[in-house]
């Protein structure tokens, strides 16, 4: 950066040292400038909502071509995920045209100008099952390298991190690189994202936000800022580690309960019990929260979140055994589906090699277009190893190629050639009357394997075998 430019920014910052009243006025009058680092699946919708609320908002990313597409309103062809998020394209065009939002790769310029810096970069889990903080640490180092230019700013971490990350890594790193001191020179807060892919704008407008900051004033300012943007209930907790624990616990709670369901479902079918019937009965109890057995646990959140907590447990010489075991049970679920397929093949006396299998649904959960960590991949690997010939269809990927998989235009290919249908993802289309009627026309159909138990036996054609997860094999007559 040229000498005169640095002096411009320093002058800018030194001209108006922010204090509590200025922060309050900045939130109230929406004169604060906000920088979001990492404008991907979460960062972009978050940026657009902040800009829509009236703040001057800078989206910062490292990919120049991506930034240019964003500034053009999403690009042509549009960026993949933008189309999948309802309302996102419209809001993007609105805040670009009214000048409230712009995207850039110029980190120094816009971090220097911003009063609040929100970090939304990915924090994936490595193949060694530990958090990969390389991206967020790089961002924090870059922020710190601006030294005096980040004085009197607030850094908010929305990326998923372990409870101890902010205290043990984030703050020390920022202090070390900047030479500044937390609380005295800058504030830090965690406000973990809780948005569900495919419904992000809707979730941002409806799900309460958890704020955990380094001090009481920071917590109040961050909470009031989020309130002006998302107009949802803002829950202030004691500190960043508590805020990050809330996000992790709510997801790990699901992981453990799904694992419980997956395990008891396996036992149930061996006892010749339909676990879905058990759940129907158990739901009648006011405090029973049903979770459902399935082909496995996919998505960007649940497969990864347990490892943030497990890693911190190890740091304090504690092993969260239940969390570890639940994660392993869910990871074994795709292999269980393969066992069900073999059970079915043995029943209809077909060898797996060269047996055409129609696999319906590749998304990690129903009615989303997202294959992140989908359990369909380990199932397909298994079947291919045994020489099965597989044809795939998913309404959200019709006639596309997804992660090297060719997806058919529709399910009509099944008609007379596929003795086995494996319904992996329970998309609504596979429950439609049209699809149910179609099944009745499939003359060579011998078996349906229902990975998400979306069918009741009376819905299905007679004269075929039916297997569900936790549901004993049944010949439908
Ligand atoms: N699953 C089961 N059985 C269940 C529920 C889910 O096997 O009873 C499987 C799903 O098929 C999927 C995986 O678990 O493969 C994850 O399902 P999910 O409904 O939790 O979906 P996600 O991963 O999109 O979860 C996100 C989470 N949101 C965030 O982390 C910000 C989660 O907290 C939300 O509850 C969930 O969205 C939601 O409610 O849609």
C-alpha cells in the first residue's frame, strides 16, 4: 500500500476514535461500516442482510473472479448456491444498486475502513478428525498485521470454532500480531451461524442469535447491532466459548439422538419390530423428541461439529465418549444400508454383480440441493465394489453431473429394467402420487429399500419386497 494511502486510513481511524456512545450512535444511526471476510454460503447472505438493514457493507473474499460475479449481481451463469437460496438474488441486486454493498479482494482497504469485522470463513474438519483453523488463523493474522488500523474495532467470529478457540488461539494471535490488547484496544465476540443451507435468509430472519463477547459493553453493542440487522431475539451469554458451545451442543444433541435412533432401529428389525411404529407410539409422550433412523448423517454441520467438542475435551484430558461413539454409529450407517441391500438380494435370489439398481436421491437430506458429506457416496462405493450396475436420479440434480456422478433426467428409466430401487433421500417427489402410480407400472420391480422410511406398506405395489431402516423385510401382498 502506498505511503499516502496508509496515512489516509490512519487519519480516518484517528479522526474518530470510537467509544461506547459512538458505538451506540453508530448502531442507532447505522453509520457503522461493516466488513465481512468470507462471502460464501453463510457470509454472503449475512452481508446482504446487513446491507439491507442500511449499513455500508464490504464483502471481502480472496477470489477475484468470484468477487466480480458478486458485484455483477451474481454473474452469468449465476453462482451455484445463490440460486438455491430463496430471495438471495433479489437482495443482492437491491444492495448493489443502492450502493450499500460491494465485494472486493482489497482486504487492507476495507478492513481499515470498517468498524465491525465479521469472519465467516470455512473451518472444516481434517481427515484426521480435527478442526482445520488454517483459513481463520490466516484471516486473524491479516487483521492483526494492520496493527494501529484495527484499534477500536470489533471482530466478530461467525465461523464454527471450538469453545476454547477464541480464548486459546484467536485472541492471543490477534494480540501478538497487532501488538494491541484485547478489551483495551479492540473487542472480540462470537456469534456462531445457525442457518440451514437452502433456507439461509429465512433462518437469519427467524432463528435467535447467540452473542458471547470479551466484555459486557462489547456484548451489548454486538447484540444491538445484530438486532438492527436480523430483528430476531439476541441471546447474550457470558463469553465466546459459551456462545460457541451453544451452537455445537444444539447440533451434537441431534447427532447423539440420531445415533440412538440408528442403533435401536437395527435392534428393532432383528426383534421383528417396526421402529417407525415404536416412534409413533413414543411420540405420544409429551417429552419424547423423535429422531429418525436413516442412511447416515450428512451435511456441512452435523458430521463435523462433534470433532470441535472432542478436540477441546482432549485439551482438558476429558474424552466425551458418548459423542464419539454416536458419531461412529452414524458413520457406520451407510454400511448397514449395504447390508440391507444384500439381505434383499438374497431374498430375491439376484447376484449383486450386474444387478441393475436404481438409486433415487443423492442429497444429504430431503428437499435440498446439497450433497455435502451425503451418505449416498459410501453406499455407492460399496455397491460398485461388488459390481452392481447403478443408475442415479435426484430431482435437484436432474440431467446434471454431481461429484462425477451422472444424474438421469427423471425416474422413468426405471420402468421395466430395475428389479431394485434404493430410495436414499426422501425427496417429496418420491412420495408424490405420480411416482407411486409409476411404481405400479414397473413390471420388473422386485424390491424397494427405503432409507428414510418415507413409505407405508399400503402405499406400495403388491408382490414386491420392502425393507426400511429399522423395519423388517416384508413381502407386500
Ligand atoms: N438426519 C437423520 N435423522 C434425523 C434428522 C436428520 O438421519 O432425525 C440426518 C439427515 O438426513 C442429514 C443429517 O442428519 O443427513 C443432518 O440433518 P439436519 O436436519 O440436522 O440438517 P443440517 O445438517 O442441514 O442441519 C442444519 C443445522 N443448522 C446449523 O448447523 C446452522 C441444524 O442445527 C438444524 O437443526 C438443521 O439444519 C435444520 O433444522 O434444518
